[in-house]
């Protein structure tokens, strides 16, 4: 019985330690503005953009992605804006965004940096799918 309790506690400790390490590593890579909990209005929206890049264009599109991410993160109304690359399919990128409102998204879509991104990336992308989501629960 003592062995079972020890193994269970040790397993929980390992899982907890792994999760903490993962959180620290992600903090450096993902930008999320803090202090938003008190300011939530219920109008916040998330965008999931799945972008498949032409295989030969991955290296060319990375600086274009970086520019739009950095500029978008600085926008008023942006809660978070981060790019992820699929591990199993390196041509697949997922942009996860959170905005304070539809007005913030509309503003973003009309910024110079977003228009430049759209123009600069159009010949490098095979397909893209964008979903705008609202929180239900």
C-alpha cells in the first residue's frame, strides 16, 4: 500500500513539475496582455486562422508572419496574437488571436501592417481558413 501511495504521489509531482516547466517556456514565446480579467465585457472574440504555406515558401513567409504578429500585438484592442506551427506538418501555421471586440478586429483588418501582410503573403499561401469564435461557457 505504501508503494502505491508513493508511486501515485511521485507521479503527481512529476506531472506538476512538467507542467510548470512547460508554462515557463511558453511565457517567453506567447504574448498575452495581463490584467484583462477585470476588464472583460463579454464582447471579446477569438480568431483561429489556419494557414497552409507552400512548402518552398516557409522560409520566405516567416519574417512576414513575424512582422504582422509584432505589430498586431501592439494594437489597442488586441488581447493576444500568436503564431504556431504544426509539428507534424511544417507547412501548416495557426494564428491564435483574441480581441476585445468586433470593432477591434475591424480596426486590425484595416491597419497598414495587416494589409502589407495580406499582399506580401498572397503568393506564398496555398490555402487559409479563418474562424471567429465567441465564448459560450
